[in-house]
C-alpha cells in the first residue's frame, strides 16, 4: 500500500531532525532507487546492487545511490519484468506473474518469487531486515489482460482489449523502521527463493527482478562527508 502523505511528512521531519541533531543540514528530497538483477536458471539467491558502480549489467533504467549521498527508504516493492534485450526500457513491471506477459508455464514458475520467498537486508554486517515475505508485494488488480471484465473469453490473449489494472502504489509496502542507506556502507539486500526460477522464454528475452525503494535522498550526507 502506498504511504500516505501524512506518513511521508512525518518521515521527512524525523530525517531532518536526525541530521539537525548531528549539526548537519543536507538537502533532502523525495526520491527513488531501482535495482535490477537478471533471472538465472536454478539460482535461489539474488543480491541487488544498490550503489553506483556495483551494477555489472549497467541497466540504463536502474537508479542507484551515489557514494556521496544517503537514502532513507520508507517503502519497498518487488516486480518482475521481461526485457527483449539488456538495453530494452519499453517493458512493463508486474507485481505478480501475469500469465499473458510470461505465458502459462513461466507465470506458474514465477509464483515462487511472490508467494514463497523472503528478503533480507544487511548494512555493515548488521541485519536490519530478516525473512521479510515477498508476499507483501504481490498485488493483482481487478482486471488482468484477457481475464478482466469485458474479456471475450476466459483464456488470456495478447490481443485482448482488456489491460492490466495498475497504479503507482501497486506492489509497495511500508518499511517500519526505515532502512538507512549510505553510499559508503556495505549494503546487502537479497531475495531468497526456496527453488530456482527455471523459465522457458529466457532464450529470447531477459527476465529481471526489480527492487524498488521509495523515500528521501540526502545529498552529500554519506559518512564520506562527515
């Protein structure tokens, strides 16, 4: 569920007061991070790159943290996407394994990611998030392509005029307490699956797991700039 404006204002005030107590006043603004990792057949643990320079795939749509800055994450989401190539930026993000986009076989396989997996977050070897269920992110709209109200049949098709319902809050859940990410910290955010995602369509497409963080970016506020 998308964080309310009141909750965001409160989080912003807490952040500003925390810096003020340390006699610091960095410019702090609403911002996002987005980290992508490609699905590898059979792999059961994925670590997301968070800081600029860590993404070996150099995905153009990734939004990573500058080493000089700090980020306070108040919301988290997990998505799955199907890229036609490593540089493709026209694909959609799904907060559940859509059977039209991924096909009946792969959508069944991808249920493992959203139904039975967990996320852990460790910062400087201290665990701040443990066994955070990915089922918190699974969001399915009232209509799905080929299956919603007005669909010609119960069988999903790519030519259906019924599209997936989606809004900017789908897939996001609040993080309490927040995650404090610094560009100079050792950050390990991993998703752990009980079974590998062996998909059939990866020979022509690149499946990516996308971790999205919403919160506040504090410019020049990493430990590097104390």
